């Protein structure tokens, strides 16, 4: 089977690495890919949101499956584009329809979906510029910290947690007036959920589902969870506090009603669903849905899957996932992101990376890297995701950090405390 993966991050390298292990694979293309995916298949210079260019490539190269890594093409409707096209509709695409992708693309849609299907989440209200005053009154009924969320995609920056009412009222106005462009024309005010976060990953064909291992990621740039939010600085799977009882609650109260809700509302959904959860005194609440695998969670979760991922994707595309089961490696995986100096703010690119030849007991997933004249250089804020297995978290982290230290590039930065709170 000829497969095209869309995306260029650590998640896509991990997907490429996992799919490469499948006996069903005959050739692999990654668009646009990075220096890591280039070792597993052919990188293709294509934008993930240029659907006509993707169509030409898919038809010219007889691609038999497209796996979508990031959310942008999904929210822009790549699934619907394929379904509506006479030549493309037979080619399986792993990812939800545009409406399904609204679970990530619109906080308002996600909250209303959860209310319709009785899925536990924070109390909330949608506000627009016209109803600003209502928003102010609503904020007064809440306790700090105040949670304001831009409705649309805002590159992971659209959620504000504010300590004072005055600040919250002001920020609400600034958001509605275009702080995040159109993405914050609607703002969701949410009740703050106190607890510890984790994420659960689901693969679904829209009818049945398989629950992939859970993971915890570390979003802040600084140690001790301080400083600015990033795309994610590291991840651990499994999560020790997610015991059987908690995970059963997640399945019964969240995963089952979510998949049943998609089915009931005739929302086509063939792909990953990422459920961001807060564990509030042992009970799970949804903080966010994403319509894809996480990054860097994917670099910790996918290595734990022993089953053939391509075989599972085929079952998803045929709506036969109920016939499949998942074999999971019981060991712990940790992954740590090596990032460019300055990230998540401005950073430089093009720094030569050394020390990749000998990963030791780790797997190095590339994120922001590219090949220039045969050398691997930095090409993004998040550069590499160093992953290792261990019998427990301590062993996995020791292996990860040993490799992380050996890799060299100018301005290398990483958190040395991944897993500190577990
Ligand atoms: P989101 O983009 O929705 O994942 O939000 C970003 C981060 O804000 C989450 O990972 C949480 O740490 C935090 N957050 C979002 N919503 C809430 C909430 N209702 N209560 C507490 N923390 C939240
Ligand atoms: N690491 C967070 C995400 O993938 O959304």
C-alpha cells in the first residue's frame, strides 16, 4: 500500500516510523516532512492545505491512503474535498470531516456538542461583541481564575487564564475586538476546573473505537510548569494516576457518548480524537477535543502500540474497526522536546545538529529539522523529540535525557523536569 502522510512535525515522524513497520506498506511519502521522515520515505514539497496540489500528487503517484497529521487541513475540510471528488473519493483518508473537525476548530461547537450528549465539561457561556455586557455579568458569577477561550484555532494561544475580574473583563473585550482575528470574534467563558490534566487518544471509524494509551504532556516552556505555553515540551505514557477506575470513567462518561454522539448526528469521523481531560477529584472532565494525535504525545503513545497501525487505519476506512483490538506495550515511554533558543517566541533557524548518529536506547523523532547539503539543520521552534522506553518512568527518562544531552545544536533548550509531578 502506498501511503501519503501530511505534516512535518514530530508526530508525523512518529506516524511515519510506526507505519514503516507495517508489512502492508509498499511506499511512503510525507508532505512536506522533515529530515527524519526523509530517512523513512520520500518527502514531497506540498502545503498541507493546498488541496488541488495534494489531489494531483495523490493521483499521479497512485496513493492508496492519506493520513492527515495536523488539524489545519482537517478544519479546512480535506476529508470533504476528497469525498466530493469523483477520483479521490475511493482513496481512504484518515481524519474527520469538516464538521467533525469543528470539535477542535470551534470551542463553541465542542461545548454545545458536549451539552447535547451529556459529556462532563466546564460550565460555560458563548459571548460575542453584541453580548459583551452579558459576558461581564457572567464573569461576576464566577470565581477566579477566569478562563477565556477564543472560539477558533489560535495556534495554541487562544486560552487565557486570568486572576482578576477586572483583567478578565478587559481581555474579553480585547479578544472580541480581534486579538486573535476572526478566531476570537466568539469567546467562550468557562468555569475553571481545578485538577491535574492528561489526555486520552481514541481511534474511531465513527461507530466503534479503540482507546489508545493515555499521556500527560508539559505545555509550559519553563521547569515547574512556568512561563509561556508551547506546543508541548515533553510527554509521558502511561500516566500513573490514570488507574483502571479512572480510565473506565473516561470510557463510559466521555468516549462512548462522544462516539455515539458523532454517529447520532451523522458526523463522518474516521481518525484520531484527542480528549484533553482534567482529573477533578477522580472524575474526568473534558477540557478540549482535538481531532488528531497529539504532538509530542504521539511520540510517546505510538511507540507503545504493538498492533499494525496501517491495518487499523484500513479497518477505520472500511468502518470495520469493531473487528480489531489493540495490543499495547506495558512499558513506560517518555519523550522530551529539544527546542530552539527563544521558542515559543522568536528563534533562529539553520543551526547544524550533531550527535544524531548514535541514539543509544532512544528513538529520535525529528520535528523542526531539514536537510541542507547533506547536513541536518534546525528548521523550527520544536526541533527534536527524544523518546525512550523504560520498565518505569525513571528508567525511560534516564535514557531519554542521556540522548538529549548528547545531541548538540546552537541554542538547544529543553525541560529537565518532564514527569516531575507524577
Ligand atoms: P485548551 O487550548 O482548551 O487545551 O486550553 C489550554 C490549557 O488551558 C489547557 O491545557 C488547560 O491547562 C487550561 N484550561 C483550559 N480550559 C480550562 C478549564 N476550564 N479549567 C482549567 N484549566 C483550563
Ligand atoms: N501537545 C498538545 C497538542 O498536541 O495539542
